[in-house]
C-alpha cells in the first residue's frame, strides 16, 4: 500500500505532479459514459504484470496461449512486456459490463487515479489525462477509502514486487533475440507454467504463487537468458 510519507513531486508522463496524501479527498468516479470515454476504450494499452495475468486467466478461464491472442506483446528496453489493448475497446468489455471485473488490472481499479513507483514506494496521483468525459462527481472519500473500495491493496503490493524484480532483471546482460521472449514468457508470464520446478502442491493463494514465481525466476532467468 502507499506509504503515509508522501514525496513532494513525482514525474507522470514527463510532467511533475504532487502525489495525493492518504487523507486527500476524492470526489470523482466513473459515470455511465466512462467506458466510451477513456477507461475501457480508446485508451493506450495497459501494461500487465504476471500477477494480473494470472488473475485474468483464472477469472476468464482462458489458457495463457489463448490470452496471447487477446493481449499485445512487445519489448521495452529489450524487456518482454504484455499489454491489454483498449482500441477500439477492451476485449473483456461486454454489453453487460466487464467480464473480468473481479480480476481487473490495477490500472482499471485505480482510475481516474494513477500510481507512480518512486524511491521504492507507490505514490497515488491524479493524472491530467485521466480527467475524461466519463467522470462524474461522487460523495467525498479519502484516497485511502477509495483504494479500499476498489480493493487495490494486494494489486499494489504485487505491482511493487514486480517493479523491483524488473529492475533486477534489467541489470542482466540479456540477448535481444526471440528466444529471450519465449523463455521469459514461459518462466515468468505464463500462469500455466508451475511457479517452481519442484513444487509439491499449488500455492494457497495467487499472491503466494506470484511471489514464488518471482523467486524462481530470479535464479532461472540468468541461467536461461544471460549472455555467455
């Protein structure tokens, strides 16, 4: 969860902004037009971490191989990334609403707020580009209450763990070759791959499974991917 100690400014989309304090008031929420305005459609792809992918896989019932037909994959600074596109609309958006609402990614849970990881902590912000036509006034809640309402706690904790892991992996000298992405997807992203080779029984919850996967990947990724 965000720390009560707030950094004065952080950078969001190239601009400096002041993070919100836990006690700051939030009086905005998505209205009935939100899906067509910015959140579920016509927005940039949402970058997913393996914890979110595993939650989506469980909620949708779709194997990871099938999810890759829905997701977009790419590379950022040589690092394989998985994204949920929203152009023209999210695949999981239906006439009845979000198919994976209980497993929706952190970006969806936070909207219209955003999160910046700075100095080893998550900070909550209100990006200017999230002030879309779909927002409506809502009863005043604190940032802490808003985050609790959206059940962001575990998602933020796992996202922080993911950023720490990525920072470590980026220090490795990984070859920029197709096999890098394939192996990385198998070791790290795919929820259909056991999180540990010697796993006796599945972890009790998705958070434990995710943390075990990262712990395993910390030893296995250098073995499979580091340039000799």
